[in-house]
C-alpha cells in the first residue's frame, strides 16, 4: 500500500473514534467540529505550548483535543469549566435557566446574559442530574473511558481562577472557547487567553455566527477587526478559527 493511500485511513479511524465519542459523551460539539478540533490539535504541534479549553461540560471536546495532542509528545490539554451541579441552576422570570456556582467562597454567575431556553434545558441538561448525576464526575469518567485522563489538567472555575493557578510559564498554541456565550463573558475569556496564546497559535470559537450575538460581536470586534489575527474563517458550520499574528 502506498503512503498516499494510507492517509485517508488515518482520517477514517479518527472519524470512527469520534463517532463513538459522540454516542458516549453528552454534549453539543458535533462530529465535524470534533474532527476539526482533533486535527487542529494534532497539526499545530510545531508551535510551542499546550491546548486551552474553556467550556468542557461532560468532556466531549476535551477528549477530541486530547487525542489530537497525543500525537505531539507530552502536550497537554488544560480544561476550564464551572461544572455546575443540579442545584446550582435556577429559573429566571421568563422561564429561561441560568446558574451560579460558589468556588472557594467566590460566587461565579453564568448564563445571565445568554440564558438557556427551557426546552433545551429540559431535553439536554436536566436528565444528566437525575439520580444525583454530577457533570464533573461524568467529565472525569469520559476522560478515563477514552484514555486521556493523564493528559488533561482540569480547573473547576472560570478563566480568572485558572490564571491564579496556571504555571507561570504557561503558553498555548490552540485555545477553544466554548463557555458562557454572553458578550462580556466571551470578551473576558478572549482577553485572558491572549495572555497565553502564542503568535502563530490558533483561537477557535464554538457557536460562531449561528445566533449568539455575544459570540458574533466578540469575534467581529476582537478577532476579525483587531489586526491581531489573520482573517479567519468558519471551518465547520458553527466553528470559527483564526491564527494570531500580533
Ligand atoms: C456548551 S457547554 C460546552 C460543551 C463542550 N465543549 C462539549 O463539547 O460538549 C458550555 C460549558 O461552559 C461552562 N461555562 C459557563 N460559563 C463558564 C465560565 N465563565 N467559565 C468556564 N466555563 C463556563 C458550562 O459549565 C458548560 O459546561
């Protein structure tokens, strides 16, 4: 078999593993986007630094990134999430859902601007908490089941808490932003990530230009019009990526 003809087989096996991941791990990152994240993680290993993810939920995107990182020596995925428990959620007056967590005595609110509609909450979120279910435990189980627990460093918190605990020399070559989608929250994540993102490194956003105004405005103003990134593009239906140049 020629080398050229073996390449699609590599892609096919990654695709198959990612299909199993979609079936096993609850979450919102679709197969095409997992494949894109996986290949971004695997093909940017020439840039020094690790991978930073904000917004992991049960670990679906985390595992795809970690599989990609695993072809680049010891590179790690740093995962940051508030990991809300069932009773952290509350219902707003309009029937939407938000949550707040208390970590080390600090209250951190989430989804106060971009709230979760009741229908997706009842369908995708509430069932995970039945019978004492825990998102953090599901996340850890997914990493273990898919063989990447040793490759992922997890912070329960927001990017501010991550910054307090991060190694002083921490740098990243790829950052995936999929946390709170309100404008101020995404903007805070981007500004913090830029302290670590290497020149030549990539930033990726979930839910780009698909109805989340905060995400769209942040990408437009802070990435596309900032002069700090190459133009960037939607590489899947809902993921926007750009390469940092300044
Ligand atoms: C859409 S989910 C992430 C989905 C995940 N990437 C996947 O592949 O399924 C968004 C996550 O962001 C987390 N989150 C919300 N606000 C956050 C914040 N300020 N900092 C860190 N994580 C946050 C939520 O707890 C939730 O797990």
